[in-house]
């Protein structure tokens, strides 16, 4: 399995995050088959401090364009120096190409710049209005895999670096994919290293011995190796979501071991022989650890309810790892204890420190029970208020922190050009006998074009209206004032007839179907977040229904960015459904354990409280609910409930041992018997998840810090709220 782990691959398949088996996904697949993929491009923003209309700079841009066109995987390059205006002359069979910039006549650059900066499709799209910068668009093969993407990105960087520009920025799927894979590889190494260090630290503080560190560590080490090896065997790669699996297994896998080991050591301190102590611990703690493993598995298995394949796989492989961890806890770990005769009384650290602190906590609960309940109620109310402020939102580069070079490159292109987020919209005519180039149809499409530009904010847009305007201008010898819809129906029909006549010079197949009643509206918009675009889409829907003939037209917003945004809504619904499922199943388990519905409610309340705390933190600090942060609630609940079960299971055992024992006395024994293990496991798991804060991905950072906060809140709830609830509402039969 260790060899299998060494063969594991890293991947970032953007399309894996599309909604699974959803009509919108199926529509997009058909849409890009009709036209072309919306993410087979690379944007290169280049800044020249002395200005862009500079002979030396423009000649270097032109040479760069020629070099890039010869690079592997490239299908076309559009740059400021290759942009052409077209004109048509009577009886001449081809369109006459006129460059917007004549590099051989630098004395005309001023006049050319005036014309370019007034052109609606060049200013702000290829030439920045805000900075001395231009942009190049590279189209590449659409079927390249992650290895080819990394190779392609490296080739482009090498070609560009040879020209020594003042400032260069890249955006696009292939660059994002190669950068994300590099970060995933580094993050996994950092997470595992940090988790091991933190686990060693907490184990040393708990057991103060070498064997107290390496023996529990061997269980989680084997668990991680076996699970990761299983991922390799089944063809699963590490991606943006699954890169946290090793950390999860490292920290969660310790829970059962620590509870078993702590109980065993306590028995040895009482003078019991190894076999008797170990058998007694396995008997006393075993059932509780089986239940806690099962409840944690339930939390992760609810991820199978998701529409996103990587999240589903996270649930599957983490569940597999939990099964492996439980198996090793009761086979490998006891075997080590037997073989090494671990736990001689002379090697133990005195346990008086823990007993003293736990007794103080017990006395505090007994004395201030009502105050504790009121404080937790107030904090829960505050959490509910904060949770109501949470927004569902998603950005294309949400996972990269603001100081990352790729995020800064993306911001540069966003600020200086039309944007880096692709806008894709399908528009079609319901009557296949009609065409876009009929007067009533094109007139309505012109209204839609104006709305998309001035209200939706689409830049660099290509659609049937822009095609008709450009064709009219071409037919009138390139006069700028005739970039408009032809005034006569005869001219419109002529345009329709000639649209695909000059395919070798102007290929429109990526935007307009030859049937002339299906088209693609494509452009770029700033990445304002899914929350803004959901509102814009509603405004577009309202405009369409009010100003367009809905019996004639149909449309659909689509594209990669739209599908990822759609997942934000689905994931939020999945979280609510998953938590409800987990609440019901875990509540039933605890109810069966105690034969009491009341105890099921008592046990769930301390585990709802941490979720409210997390929701409050997210709401008050403006942390959006999205695909990554939604995992926090499911993972946290599945883990947090473990300590409640250990506490209540020990409480039940104390009552069963002595029928005359009062509730308060049983709680006292429970504090002393399981309190140490609960504190240790909570600190280890919290510290392990805290290692995720070292990630370059903002989403992973939030997972680490918020799960840590949730588990600390759960620890306080188990040590204060749970016993206060038991004292108040539990009546012994």
C-alpha cells in the first residue's frame, strides 16, 4: 500500500464540479458540441510602462503572437497586432483585410490609437482603458488532459519570458489547472507534516512517553497509507476536495485509540494485569467507539447526497478510512500492547493533575447549572442571529488567497479588460422556419444586445447582432459609422446569404449555426460572484419576458462558470438534507442505547450548539456558504457527536454498575473516567484540522479554522452543557 501511495496522482478537473446528472449540465454538453467549449482559451495580459502604442512594444507583441501560434496545442492566437478590419468590394471574391495597426507605419499610431479606443469591440477588450496594457487570447485544443495542460502552460511561459515585458499576467483553465495541481501537491505535504507534528505534541503532553506517541501514531499512519493506497488502486486522484482526506484520517483515526489507550492506562494504574486491563478496556470502551465510528461515518456518508462527484468521493473514501481505523484499533493496537508489554506501572505519569481539573469542572457544573444553561442559550441565540446573515456566494478564484500570484493576475485582467469570467448564453428561435436576420427578429435581438452590454455588463460580446453590424460595415467598405443593423430588408437578406461564404477568413461556426435560428452569445464579465449574477439572471429573465416575444425566442444562460454557481445552491440544500438525515439516525441510535427519546434530544442539543456557533462566525465575519465551506457542518457534526456518545455511554455504565448510584454521583464518575480522553481527542482533532490553515486555498483555510472552532465549541458543550442538561432533565428510573 505504501508503494501504491507513492503512485498517487493529482488532478483538478473543473468539470467534475458540475452538477451531476442535472439538466443544466446535459444542456451545456450539447451546447458546446454545437459551438465550442467556453474554457479552451488562455488570456495573457501584458503591460508596457511607456505605453502600448509604441513601435518596439508592438513589434515584440507581433513576434510573440507568431511564436505562440507555432506552439504545441495552440489552434489560434488573437492579439492587438493581428486584429483586422474587413472590407468587401464588388466583383472581388474575397474580403479585403485591413489591419487596425500598421506596424510599418509608426507615424500613424496616434490616428490608429484614436480609432481603436473608440471601437466598441477593441477598447476595454484588447486595449485597456485604465493602464498601458494589452491582452492576447490563445485558443488551444479542448481535449488536453492535466499533464498536457501543465506542459502547455510551461511552453507558453517560456515563449513569453523570452520577450522581457514589464508585466505579464495569465488566466485560463490550463494555467489554473497546472497551478492548482502544484498547490494541491504542496498542501498535502504540508498538511500531513503539520498534522504529524501536532499529533506528536498532544500525545506527548497526554502520555509523556515514547511508546505513548508512536503506538497511537502507527494506527493512524497505517490507516492513512491503506486508505490512500486504496484510492490509487481504484483510480482516484487527489483534487481540491480530496486533498484533505489524509489530514482527516490522521486526526479522526486517533479518537478511538486515545479512548481505548487512556482507559487501559487507568486500569493499569489501579494495579490490574495487562490482559485483564486490556480486556476490560476493550469491553468498556469498545461498544462506544463502534457507535462513535458509526456516527462519524453517517456524517460523511450524507455527502453521498451531493450533486458534486468530488464531494461524493470524499464521503466514500473517508468512510473507508474510518472502517480501517476501527479495525486497526482493535487488532493492531492491542497486539502491540501484548507484544511490548506496554504499561508497566513504574512508567506511568501521575494522573492527579487530570483528576483535580476534572473535579473542578464537575463542581462548577453542579454549582452553576442554571447559569450554564442560560449562557449557552444566549450564545445559541447569537449564533442563530449570525447564521441568518450567511450568504450563498461563489467566485471563480474563490479558493486562491488574495496574495497568490495567480489571484493577482486574475485581478489585473479583471480591472483592465472586459473580465476573465466567460459569459455564455444560448438563444434560439422556436420556429425553425424563421431566421435571426429577419427585421422583426433582429430588432428584438438588438434590444437584448443593449441590455446585456449596459445592464448585465458583458464585454467583448459576439452575437447575431454584432455579426450583422460587422457584416453591414464590411459591405460598405469598412465605414465605422455603418457599424449598425442594415436599414433595408434586402441588405439583411444579403448578409444572411453571405455569412458563411468567407469561412477561411471569418469563421462564424463557433457563434452561429448554419440553420440561422440557433446562436451563441459569448463574451466576458467581471467575476462579481454568484450572488450578483443570480440577481442579474433574474433581471435578464424579467427583461426577456417583458421585451421579447417568448413565443418566438428561447434562451438559456449556460457555461462553466454558471454550472459551478449552480452547485452553490445545490450544495446548500444538500447540507440541510444531510444534517437532517444525520440528526435522525444518530438520535435514533442514542435513543436505542438509553431506551429513552428524551436522552436522544438531550444528546443532540450539545451537538447542535457548535453548528450554531460556526454559523454565527460565518455570518458575522462575512464568510460565504459555498462548496468548500458547506463541508464544515457535515464533517463537524459527525465528529463532534463522538464525545457526547462516549460521555453518555460511560454515564450509562456507571448507572448500570451500581443501581443505588445517584445521577450526580454517576456524572462525577463519568467526568473522571472519560473526561481526559474527551479533552485529549478534541485537542488532537482540532489541532489536526488547524493544520489546514497553512493551505493556499481560501476554502481549505476556512475548513481548517472553522472545524477547529466547531470542535472546541463542542468540547465546551460536552463538558458543561451536556451534564447540565442531564442533571436538569434526566430522571433515573
